[in-house]
């Protein structure tokens, strides 16, 4: 299992490079192609909005038909769009190519989340490593794209197809495994979909997305002001946010195996409230403590929410993955312009104050969730956490 999880996690990183690559393209589109800020923003919107909205649709499709070919094809599609975007001088063509990449990313996530669930047999640690891959890919994108385009200009974007090809080859090795194919056929046996719990979960994940986008949008500026430093301080703050998020993702998987997913999620969001407040108010170098705590607490529930969604909708695992990894995760970006406008009228630190309430709302929603029975238990597959989680389900009834 470890080899398969490693391949899937690395493949996930290769795909999410293309989500992080789009913002990294913007400065080069402005400097080389003389795009206006509005035109450059439209390119970013083409990737992020389309990818977020369409992911649940692909989830529905993967629930209805088995499409093992979709994962490698979607990876290649995501890479091809970005690789070709820098070769055209026409704004409409660039927009369409970036949108094509977003479509590939959208198709990848529901199908890969289903495959990851099968490969890991519902193991929380395995799913956290799969989720970590996406976080690493997104964070690494500027480190890959910026030096490449600084050296070769937009004409060097075809080299960005390499991660997609490598990721597709690795994922094919996992998707073709006979064990995966046989296990994928019986994950929904004897269970009804709990749409009420899933709706609450989706609202909770949306709150997490708003909180994360709110902090990450203003973080670099806030850190520079508190430390009276330059761009390197802002870069260090963002690095800490991503590094802390990686640690939080792995920590969440380990804690859930011991205490249960819902209990860990509640605790994480409760701790996220003072953590975000620390980013908003802590002076000087102490702000970095708030950043690290915010990253960890907002990422502890990240992979747990994916498996919770799948267990709430055992008959629609693809749909659950599409919503928890797609629409609900990225929808927080919609709030970023409002926070930016508030920062213009007040200050970046003041604009973070309303964000403190968002993880509090997520905590209230988490208190209404119950620990669902894992799909693997219902379908008769071995589940080492079965007794513990079933026992915690009654103990964690909403207060």
C-alpha cells in the first residue's frame, strides 16, 4: 500500500502544480504580453473558477461510470493547457488554454480521491499523505514556474508539461492494479447516502476555505508591516503557512486514527479561532507563531473532511470527493476581493478581524456532525479502526 500511496501522492502534486502555476504566470503575461490587471485576473479566474465549479460534475460522472482512464488523461490535459498557454499571443487563446488546464484539474480530483480511498482502504494516514501531495504541488509551483520563465520567458512554458507526463505514468501503475479494480466495485454496499450530514460538512469545508484564503491573501503584507521588513519577510510568512499546512495534514491523519475524525475536526477549528486572532493581533516576530498555528489547525481537518464526505455519501464517493476537494475548498477565493477592499479602507490587520469568526462558525457546524461508519466496514473489508470509530460515533453525538 505504501508504494501506491506514494505514487498517488506524487501524482497529486504533479497535477496541483498547474493550479499554483497560473498565478505565477501573471507577472510574465503583464510584462511580456502587456496584459492589463483585469485581463490577467480573468486568466486566473478561468482556471480557478472553472475547476472548482466543474469538479462536482465529474464526481457525478465517476459515480455513474467506471472511467479508470480519466485520471491520466485529466493529468495530461491539465499540463497541456498550461504548457501551451505561453506559446500564443492571443488573449482569447491563452484564456481558453488555461481554462482547458482547469478542466483537466477538475476531472482529476474526484476520480483520484475515489482511487485513493480504495488504495488506502480508508486509512486516515494514507489519505492524509495523498492530500499532502496536492498541497506540496500547489506550494512548489512558483518555485518551478518563476525561475523557468525568468530564464526563458513565456516561450519556455512547454517544459511545464513534464510534471503532467511524469504524474500520469506514475498514476497508471496504481490505477491498473487488479486489487484496486476489484475493490472499487463494492464500496457502497448496504448504506444510504446521508445528504443532511454532507450538507453540513460542505458548509464547514466552505468556512475553512474562506478562512484560509482570507489569511493567505493578506498574510505577506501583514508580516511585512509587523516586522518592518521587505518582500523576503512576506515570502517567509507564506512558506511557513504552507510548511505548517503540510505538517497539519499529516498530523490530522495520525490523530484521527486515534481519536476519530469528527473529534479532531472539532478540536482543530476550536483552536483555529485564537490562531487566526494571533495573526491579526500578535506584534513583531510573534506573528509567526500565529501563522504556524493557523496553518496547522486549518490543515488538520483537510484530508479528514474528504473521507467524511465519502462516508456520508457511500453511494456517491466521486461526488463527495468533487465537492470536498473542489467547490467547497476553492469557493473561499470569492471572499478575497471583499477582504482586499476592506484592507484598502482600513488596514490589512483590521481586515483579518472578521476572518476570526469563520473558524468559529466551522466549529459550530462540526459540533452537529456525527462520526459515520467507514465504507470499508459496511462492505466487509478489514478495518483496523472499526471498533474505535464505531464506539466514538455514539460518544460524539451533537451537543
